[in-house]
């Protein structure tokens, strides 16, 4: 139970900053014909950081200004943490279901060995 409570606290903490999506650094042409980037791939502008995500089935990206890079990286890591904690809580819930169903219906699961209580 204490483990579950600490997981819930960590999950809630992650929700405060988490952002779902990928991070990609991209160099681009500016579109001016007279700019060196128009003819030289090494003269492209950037790299610039983008947060990429899907919304209503469409790929989207959010430009991240240089000063926002540390924030978006932290937010990206918070999403990964949120996901990991969610999976850990789901595993605890699954164990609860297993215990409940095995206690109710021992005759239907004769070959399943019960694990000793931790
Ligand atoms: Zn340019």
C-alpha cells in the first residue's frame, strides 16, 4: 500500500510538467533566394529544436526557442516517468485482480500456483 501511495505521488508530480511528444533538431532553408542556405545544405539555419506530436491524426510540431530547451527536455522526461509509473500502477492493479479472482474461483484455476504474500 505504501508503494502504491508513493507511486501516486510521483505520478501526480510528473503531471505538473509532462509533455507528450518527440524532440527533433532540424536545420531549414529560410526561403530567401539570395541566402546561402538556398544552395548550400551546410548553410541551412539551425539546428532548431521542435516538439513533435500528433493531434487529431495529424503530425504537428512546436518550435522550441533556445531558452526553452531545458524546460522541454525536462517535460519530455516527465512524460516518460509518467508512463513508467502508470505501467507500474497497472501491474499492481493486475496483481490485485489476479488475487481477487483466484480467491473467488480457486476451482477454475487449479494449475495456477499462488505466490506467497510479500
Ligand atoms: Zn537562409
